[in-house]
C-alpha cells in the first residue's frame, strides 16, 4: 500500500509518520501494492482530526474520519474504522462467490458486489430545480431542516449541492465535466 501523509495546522513528525505506517501495515495483507491511501492530520483547537481515504481498484473508496483529544488515539480509531470496512467488503465478495459457485478467487480490491444486505433506495423524490445562488441554497436548506440541498447554480447553470459539514460550516459540490 502506498501511503500519502499530510497535515493541516500541524507539523507531521517522524514519530507520527511511523505510527501511521505501523498501523496501516495491518491493512497491507488485504491489498496489493497498487492500492493508495491518503491520510490527513489536522488540529482545530483541542481536537485532533484524522481523515483516511483508501482508493481500491475498481473505483471502490474506503474512508474513515475520527476526532479525539489525542492524535495517536485518532489514528488508531480511524485505522480500526477502515479495517471494519475492508472486512465488510471482503465478506460481501466471499458471499457472492459462494452464491455464484465461483471456483477461482478474486482479489477483493478488484470487484464490487451487490448484496441483498446493501442499502436500498426505498423512495424517490422529484422536484423542480430553480436557479439560485449558493447562499440562497444554504438558506433554503436551513429552512427545510436538511443536511444537504440540490439546486441549479444561477451563475454556471450547473446542478450543485450544498451541505452542512461536521464543523458547522457549509460545503458546495460542483460537477466537473
């Protein structure tokens, strides 16, 4: 696994890098060398945040985010979170192989599997999208009490999404063509 470690508002020391590399070696047994992981450390006030994203073959993304008062504890917890996702993904693949009677083994990083246990879309909503500014979309989102809002950006005429972040701020998703 190739690790990329970066920091926001923090100097990433060699001790932190070594701890991250040591913890992520637990995941190496599940992947080949082509798997890439990005780990971002940040400090906001007394909160030590760790975000980890693992990019698997086949476009599968595993992601974990943890925030505690101790950077090492945050690292440990985010690795456990990603490892649970790996095991869940591996179980789905093995279950699918047993159901289809597959005689050969597939790398768990090269396949995505649909299971009856997977989340299902149980409701579809349709609504008219009127052009508005991102600021107006945030106001609309707050009015309806949701964590996100889909709208047509009045400036670009593209469909965008605004969402409420865990830190209380807002984010905007713009499509890239």
